[in-house]
């Protein structure tokens, strides 16, 4: 394969699989131009294809491919690239959820966007497979206690968390707290927070009226959405503010 650095990892794997049919010994040669400098991603692809030779290598190559180029983004501002912004497991859970809703003809929901990096950094957890496992374990937590135990385990194993990983824990705290609510979307920046509810949500209309009348930060932005203008820079304070607001709106 000439100029192998120009091929994607899946293409290299497929082409290599065409070599060595029947009982004859065969070899796949990956050729590069020695006068051209390889990009960082090209080096990673070539290293991965050389290392993965055993049965089941396709799965591990897929994991490497996700780490190298990302798998797209359903949360966040970019809408493309860098799976690391939200994590592989969370991405897959959201994708499966979206597919099920589309098959049922339902409107897509469940969007929680805090406009802040929330990842397991490579410097904090260097092993790729270990990071993927931790993402899965985080998304599988159903209670605050389960999340707290996992958080303590991470600190014990890897040390003090960087800001991005602390944000990841906060994101999952918010996700857990919203499981029993009728919220379908949260879009929260440092200055504005919007909360979108399901139709016929279980919220107290009197509480909404009270908030609108007594706190100028709160406004209705459509029949099912509350817009809150409040400057809250710290992510943990923002999450606490959102939870407090939702508790205020619950029906007694």
C-alpha cells in the first residue's frame, strides 16, 4: 500500500485483510514517502495497524480510531469531532437513545449542555482502554452514592482531579438528579441558563408565577422553556443553582 499514511485506520485494516487468502504465505507492506513528514495522527494509525495482528484486532482498532479522530459530538458547541468532550460511553448511550426515539417517531430530547470541558484527560488517566472503561462506569451510575464511590476510587488511583474531570463528575451529578424530573434540555453558559420541560411537566404553576414576579432573572422563553439570566462562572455553583431552581418548581 503506497502512501499508507493517507489511508484511514479502517481502510488499512480492510486492505490488509485482503492479503494472504488460501494457504499461501503473504505479506502486507505499508509504504510511506520518507521525504514527507508524517502527521501525528498518521503515525498513530500506522503504529496501531502494526500492533494489532491477532484475532479480534478489529474491535481494538475501532477503539484506537475513536481515540485518534473522535466520534462526533452530540453535546457541546462544536457539533462535530472530538469525542473526548463528552466521552465515548456517554456518546454511545445518547446515540442509542436518539435512535430508539427516532424509530418510535418521537422528538429527540435529553440534552444537557454546560458549555465547559468535561473529560478524563490523558495526563490524568494515560491508558486509553482504562479511560473508556471509566466513561462507561460513570454513565452507569444511577445514584449519587454510586458516583461518590467511583469519584473516591479515581482520586485514590490517579490523584487530585484536574478541572476537566471534576466537571465530568458534576455533569453526571446533574444527569442523576434529572432522572426523576420532566426536564428534556438544559443549556447553561456562564451568563444564561435555559431549562426546557416536557409537555404536561409535573411542575407547580404557582411557583413559576412567583419566580417570574419576584426575581427578574427568570423569564418564560416559550410555553415550555424558562430562561434565567444569572452570571455564575463556577460550574459546580451553576449545577447547584439548576438543581435548586428545579426543586423550587416541583409540585408538592
